[in-house]
């Protein structure tokens, strides 16, 4: 078998979920599992959290249906609501909580509820408190809420918003968003659901009734370096995905020789090059710069030359013991306990950890580990 595997540590996932709960003990925490649980495998992650999380959140009904098919029974929040009225019958009858962010959604839902007099639904009314992506203007919320509250088919209305800059240290936009949404919440006396991971971790007056941690569940510290809590949070979260492969070939090159496509790297000294079975066809970012770190049997080495579709090349000159078969950790925690954070790799690729994790492609088998299971289970099925 090709040695590239994404090992998924479900104990770490549970640990990180409990960290989110510890941050917001008064709130309930819905586990955000959209985009195939940020690339980790939504079904396995949902099952691993099913006894802890009172609700789960996904982007759309199709992602929710995939969880229902795995036997997930808790409320499933649709973070973008629905895209067509044809989704409504299933939303109303299937235990989904829809976000409502535009007028046509409100009208379509209230209309469709008349066909289901024995069903009541919970909705999240989304306020655009300043990010200017989805949501109603703050001054539209009161009327909408009155209509929803008056409707017999609405079980519960939560007030929702999303923050643009909760990851950055004290900043004016976050203050403005908090003022807007907290004023509205108090005035309308609605349960609030505002906090993504960075707000869950660092913004006490954003937590309220429900929090929506996503990336922190997967062990990524979402706070910017410079944030007072940054180092502390780094210690409290555990990486969930370890992307691991092996060296499949080694070359000894004299100085002055090119490596790989475009000859981007030319050796400046006699160089030992290791070829690793992992490339952009697996989701590894082709933007990785010269020197992007990997761990080879737990020790750091740097990428030399462009990432290709199925392979990448690393400079092993300082690691004479590395050879064909040596274990290569692209990110995560290797068997010796050495770690390389996906956030650090992301910096070298001019991106963020979110894109690297969600970018791991279906061709990479996920291998799930959980301490109470007698064996790790292998799940190599193509994932959505
Ligand atoms: C993705 C998402 C989240 C989770 O965000 P993280 O930064 O990953 O914690 C929360 N709320 C909404 C609306 C989202 O789309």
C-alpha cells in the first residue's frame, strides 16, 4: 500500500471539544463538522463526539444527511440555512435547525410549516453585526423575531451572528460587533449563539447560550501570535490529524544540480535528497516554499524543490540516518511525540491551517484511532 495516511486521533478530538466546553461552561457547544469535519472525516468525528455534543453544525443539508445516515440523532444546525424550498420538508421533519439569513428563507419556511401542523422547528436568526457576509441588518431583527415567535410552528428562535476578527487581539471591529449583538440580545431577550473558536477561547461576552467551535476541535489554535492567550491555548489543544508518509527513494547529488519541476531548487553543496510519497494530488499545498518543514523520524528537514502531484522532495543532508522507509510527518504528532503544527506549515504555504486540513483529498486514507477501541479502524472509502 502507498504509505501516505491521515491518522485521526479521536481522543484528541474529544479532548479539544472538552476544552471548548471548559472555556464556556455556561454555554452549550455545538460541534462544527462542516467540510467533512475540516477534512478529518465527518462520520467518524460525529460518532466520536455523539455522547458529548448536544448539537452538531454543518454547512448544508447534504452534509447533515450524511450524519443522519451514520445514526447521528442530535439536532443538526445548517449554518447557511437552505438554498431551495425543496429542502424544507426534510428540514422540518428531520431534526434540523436552520439558520435564516434572508427574507425569502423566512417566507418559504413559514409557508411550508403550514403543511406540517404537527411539527415545530428551531431556527437561528442571523444578524449581520458588522462582518457584512450573511445576515439581516440589526434593525430588521426585532420585527422578524416577533413574527417567528408568534408562529405556532416555531419551537425556539436563537439569535446568531458571526465575527470577522475574533482571532486578533483587541480590535475595534470586534468591539463594535459585540456592542451591536449584545444590545440586541438583551433587548429581544433571545438565547445567543455567537462564538466561533477564537471567540469561544478568548471573548467572554460572546459566549452566552451556545458556542460554535470548529477549528479548535481539530487542535488548531485560531488566535493570532501576539494574542495574550496564544501560547496558553497552544498548550491546551492537541493535534487531531497527523499526515504521515515515508521516504520512497534517496538520491546523492553533487553541488549545482537541479531538483524537480522547473528546477526551482539547485543544490548549493553535495546534497542527499529524499523523495516522499505525498504531493498536491493528495492535497499537500503546491505553494510550499523552499525549506517548508517536515519531520523525518521525528527530526526536522526542509522541502527542496517544487511539490509535484504524487511526491515531494526533502533535503536529508543533515540526517544521514534517514533512508528509504523512514517515516515522514507532514504535520501533526509522530510516534515519538515530536510535533509539527499544521499552522506552522500553513505559514510556509502563505495560507491558513483551515485550507490545509480541508484540502486533504479523498485519495488519502483516513485511519481512526481511539483508545477504547481494540484496534484502529481503517476508513479508506472515498469521502465527500
Ligand atoms: C465554520 C463556522 C464556524 C466555526 O468556525 P471556526 O473558526 O472553525 O471555529 C462557526 N460559525 C459559522 C457560521 C461557521 O461558518
